[in-house]
């Protein structure tokens, strides 16, 4: 399989993006074989300074940018803009996640670049999209989490809490990056038919709203909420277990595991609608069983009857799951500080290889070669490097 071509072999991407959303998108495409050229300022992507740092090299930066080339250009200089325009003539995709209007001020927005390369697929990822009254708002993932209702929706599931949730996991960034990749590939597919590229406008705000399945629907209708959030943890003698009884079959299996088949004919729990409204009572009765057992014993009893469940693990514990090694869920990344493990793409192909990294480029290490390949002379390159 390692000798087979990768799905995106032959595609070239010019990546202006920084921090997380855009780099995650282009990292996935690099893993699938795309030649990704990361354009950095002389100071470099700010993620280069984020811990964990070893010998000045950031593992977070490496996870997001492994397998890409790095060139340094000061986009405030006209010579750099001219160099970018030469590069654009030879690439398939541009990815950027500046605030709307920045690329236009630089003279590198989609209409300008499409005139140079009509086949170009240009993807812009921003907080609120490229158009509308909110387009110019600055945004990072935590702001989007608050602005969409995501944090308050999450707070509903945290009983006894009133302070808004503080999510340190950048869901909006990673989801937007994945959606951007899907949209880019769709635009490339359409290019096969039309012969023309197009602009892809990805909104982090809309990405996260699209993930709020129950909340968006409940917001539109007069909906009676259950007595307690469903799918919460149940308590054991030494910790907690998460279980999901999403179907009638799994509810029946849970009742069997707990020795409470009487629930199946109990008018409070027999039907889904009644069970939902009396969820708090159901969990109180279930915990009369679970609190007498350890987490390990509760999980064993539930799994014996096919009930989806899991103990609450730390990330360190989760990465030791034999499934991680079997699937190759982690790959090895190498940078100036040595080697370490990074998540590999969560998908596999039956007839194509994937390769993550393995190298992380130093700041600007590919500038001369990439610009020379674009047709710049040695003297023009030297001017840009000053």
C-alpha cells in the first residue's frame, strides 16, 4: 500500500492560513498527497511559539503543518505580492483564513487571482463568512463557541452550573477546517466539468450552528424539556460511566443489565416520550444499581448486554487503547526538537496510501526552491530575502 499513489497526488496548494482552522484543512490534504506551500510572515505562524516547545520547535505547530513546505514572504512588500502572483499561476488551490478584506487590500483576493489562474479554487475561512453585517468581526474559536449558542447549549447538560462553559478544545476551528476540505474537493470535482475554479466561503459561525442539531430545532418550537439532560454520566462507587441508550433495543438491554426488566412495562419509562420526560427518575433508579459497583464492573455488566458505554478516560489513557495501535491512529512527526506522535487522518482508503508528514519544515526553509520553481531569478529571490 505504501507504493500506491495518494488521492491528491499532483495537486498544489498555496496556504496563507495561520493558527488552526486553515492549517488543519491543508494538513489533511498534505496527508493525502497534495503539495502544500505554506506562506509565512518573517515572524512565522504564531503557532510556532505555542507549547510544547523542544529546542524552539512547537509540537502543536507540527501537528497542524507537518508535510508542508514553508516559504517566508513579507506581503507588505510589492515584490512579495508579485512573487505570489507568479506562484498562483502554478497552483490549484489557495487557502486563507484572514479577516474578510485583508486579501483584497493586499491585492490578492479571488477576482485578482482568478484572472491569473481561472482554474483556481480559492478557499476563505473566516469567523462569520465573507459577506453580511457581521463579516468584519474578529473571531477565534472560543468567541464562535459563545456567539453561536454552543457554550450555553453545552451548559444545559452540566447540572448545577450557572457560569457559561469554557471550552478549551477548539471545536469550531477543527470542524471548519474539515468542512473547508470537503468544499474544496467538491469545487475541484466541479472543475473537471466546467474547467473553471471558484471561491469557497467557509463560515466558522455557520459550521458550529450546523452542529447544534437538537438546539436549532428546539429553538423554533414550543418544546417541553426533560426533567434532566439525557446521556449524562451515571455514578459508580469509584467514578462515572457514560452510556447511550439511543434506541429501544439499547434501553431494553440496559434494563436487563441492571436487573430491572420491570422498567419495560413501567408507564414512566415504557415509551420513549415518557422515558425522556422522566429521565431524572430513571437515572436515580439506575444509580441505585450502579453505585454498588466499581466503574469496571458497571462497564462489564453493560457491555455483556451490548449497551454502548465507556469509562471516562484521560487522553493519556485513551491513547493506550489497543485500537489506536491497530488503526495507526497516531503517526510520527519529526522537527528540530526530535520526533513525537500526532493524530493521523481519521479515514483510510482501500486503494490509496496516506502519509502524515513526517517532516515539519523550518521557517522559510523552502523559500528559494519554491520561488525559483515559480520562475523568479536568483537576483529577484535575493531581494525578497533581504
